[in-house]
C-alpha cells in the first residue's frame, strides 16, 4: 500500500463512499447498519478500493 497524503486519502474514501451510496457493490463483508462512509473506511483499511492515484512526475 502506498503512503497517501491526507488529501488523497480523503478523496479516495469520499469517492468510494459516494459510489457505495449510489448502489455500487461492497467489496468486503460488513455488518448491517454501517453508513457508506464507514464501509469505505473499512475498504480503505483493507486495501481493496479499486481507485488509483496518479501523481505528476516532478
């Protein structure tokens, strides 16, 4: 897993939470009653979110 900046982490989790809220399938087993944000945080911690970060070369 990469070392994401706090801004990248927020963007990834926010984008994934929106996907889940709009009906995207959840990629891990989670208990009922969690919010899409909670599910996105769990997916991020397990490293299964299918989102990549492209950084400009400097």
